[in-house]
């Protein structure tokens, strides 16, 4: 591959108005394929890679420490097969999600009951809202035409 600066095209009314970009901001062409980038972009990409590398190493070390802790208090986990560990994890995940859903459903049922009671009270106080389902269906049919 061959690398060259991409030519700078500057339109200016006078030579005094010409401003050349900083060398790190100059676009570089990679010959063979035309890929353009700046040295500043490469340096930023390298900084991002270093940051992700540090984060992954820290996450790995944290998870390894958790495993050592668990193995210390529950040594039987070292004897479980990958399949058994995976099965236990799937069961635990499903059980946790099921608990959350059950809790949310209880809240939803309570809210639905509250809404139903409120609608009944509204209809008691405003009898004009008591329309039979047959009339509602007929109104829909008429309005859809």
C-alpha cells in the first residue's frame, strides 16, 4: 500500500486568505483502495481501542474474582459441567424474569380494577355514557362507511 496526502483544494480570493490545515488534520489516501483518513482520526481510534482494552481487562478481572469467591463458598460449582452451569443459569434467568412479570401483572391488575371501578362511577354520575354494546357496534359500522 502507498500513502499520500490528498491534494488540498483551497479557493481564496487572495493569497493572504489561504489557510492550510494542520498536518494531523490533512486527509491521507491509502492507494490500492481509496480510503481517506487523518492522522488525528487514527490516534483517536487508538485511544478508543486502549480504553476498550482497559475496560475489558477490568471486567475480566472482576468476573474472575467473583468466580473465585463463589468457588470458595460453593466448591461444588467447579464440579458442574458446562451444560449443567448453562442450564442452571437459564433457569435462574427465567425465574427472575417470571418474578418481575408477576409483580408487574399484579400492579396492572390492580390498575385495571381501579380503572373499571372509576368508569362505573363515571357512568353512574353521567348516565348518558351508558350505551349498549349493540348501539356501539352499529355506530362503528355507520361511521366506517
